[in-house]
């Protein structure tokens, strides 16, 4: 992946796992620290479809309730299927749905998409595995609907490689420790048949290992 791709990818994941209030506070803190808006810098450092996707994600303030409009879900599932079938991946309506709808509404829409058209939307977004924009769209969907699966994959790839990716491992454990690390750890054990804490012990050492285990909720007997 190119440097631009990694920048967009990292920012996209951050945006999609934050609550509306967390994102608002992050934007305010960014403005206070750098004397310019996050939107301004995102627009400056990105172009084309990447900018088109990231800017509304930075600017949006999602409704976070559980209410779902099923009629809207069916309508937008059909719209998404039509656009994806036409390979119009960066169409304004595709980005509008992903960037502005509540997570509960998006979940209902994507469930209807799968039930009605037979495929998970991310499968239909794998038309070109090397396309960075499609990879960002798939990650957007996964982080909005199944964040535990996304972070489990990050941990699996960080640990199950030659030489631990300490940056990725630290980033997930530290940022999700007080949010949803227990759910991520459960998904890790389900996917790999090994507890996350055992994988950490096998792959790390010393104070670094101890810190990760504490954050992961491991209690010594």
C-alpha cells in the first residue's frame, strides 16, 4: 500500500471507531493544537476518491440511537447494490450512506443487502483486491458494523508474523483497553482457538509483555 493509502487507511479506521462526541472533541483538540481544522488538513493531504470519502467522515455527527427505519434500509440496500454492480464505488450516494447514517441503520441496511442479494457487501467490494479505495471502503464497513472482527484481524496479523508488529499490537491493546478489548479478545479466541493473553505471552517479553497483559485484563494467580 502506498504512503497515501496508509495515511487514509489509518485516519479512516480512527474516524469509524469513535463515537460522535469523541470525534467532535478530537476535532476541537486538533483545532486548538494546530490552529486549523482537521477537515482543512484532510483536504490538503488527500485527493480524488480518498478525499471524497474522508471529508464527510471527518465532518459528520452520527445519530447513535438504536432506532432503525426498515423501509429506508431496504431502499438504501437496493441503491448500494445498484451502484456497486455498476462499479460506481465512489458515487455520492454510496459515500452519503456510509458517512452519515447511524451504525444501527447501516447494520440494518447491510443485513438487508445480504439477505436480498446473496452476498455480504464486502464480498462485492472485492472486485479488485489491489484497489486501495475499495480496501478503504471494506474497512469502513467492517469498522462500522463489526469493529471486533477488524481489530481481531489486526492483532492476528501483528502476532502471527515473523517478528511481532509491535506498533499494531500496542495501538489496538492501548486504544481499545477501556472500550471493547474484551469483545475483541473473545473474537480472537474464537477465530484462533488461543486466548489473546496467551498469544501475547508467547510473542512478547519483559515490561512490554506485562503492560499489555495488564491492559488486556490478565490477572496473575
